[in-house]
C-alpha cells in the first residue's frame, strides 16, 4: 500500500481579495483628490458695508510729518533701557568649549 501525501492547495479568498482591491482603490482616489484635483473656488461675500472702510484706502501718511508732530514728540518711554553688559549670564558663546 502506498501512502499518498498531498499538500493542501491554498484557495484564494475572493472576499479578502475584493477587500484589498477596494482599499487600494480608495487610497488612490483619495490621493488624487488631495494632491491633483483643482479645488472649487468659493465666493465669500464680505459682511457689512465696504463703504464704511473705503476712506481708509485714501489716507496718505508721511512718516516725517508723524515723527515731527508735537504729539509724537511728547511721548515718553516708561521702560528703562536694557544694559546688555549687565544681563549676560554664563559663557558668551555656549557652542565654544571653555
């Protein structure tokens, strides 16, 4: 008597194969829409009246007139200036070996 040993043939799982194909198609379609498809332009209407802010565009500012004005000259700083030599702590350059 002869003993015949055959390996079991692996059957293809059709549902699993269709699932993987569906996932691959989903990833490809998502990549297309994220990276290649042109987005639709949406027109956003501004709220309120633009006539109220239109005069701002017509203002002409001259920096010398502002800095030479008496109001600007009367401004005083209440913050003392920083002395860089007194605020140094540690090495002047931490990347250089001592």
